[in-house]
C-alpha cells in the first residue's frame, strides 16, 4: 500500500486541528498523531525503561509540537 505525503505550511489552528497549505496550494485539515501526542504527554522516564511515567503534569501548558508557520510533511 502506497502512502502519499505532502509538504506544506501550517496556516491556521482550530482547536486541536491544523490547516496545512500544501506547496501545490491545496489546504488540508490535519491533526497530530496520537502516538506523538502520547509521547509528549507521557515522556519515558529513562531510555532503558519501557514504561511511561507522567512527569510534572501541572507544568505542561501545551502538548502540541505544531504552531502556525511551521513547515510540515503530512500523510494523506
């Protein structure tokens, strides 16, 4: 199965979704993968550890690694 990838720029954010304008001019509504989001929310305590631990949840103000203006590659 072939995956199609498109490069573009994040132009807007709406709640937990982002609008990415592809280099060809088409806009795509996108979200951050749950795997990446979980990695940000529950970082591994140690490289040798396979278990995730919550670390300083009160200090986490944002878990999105994407902001308007970022260059991204999306999977269609």
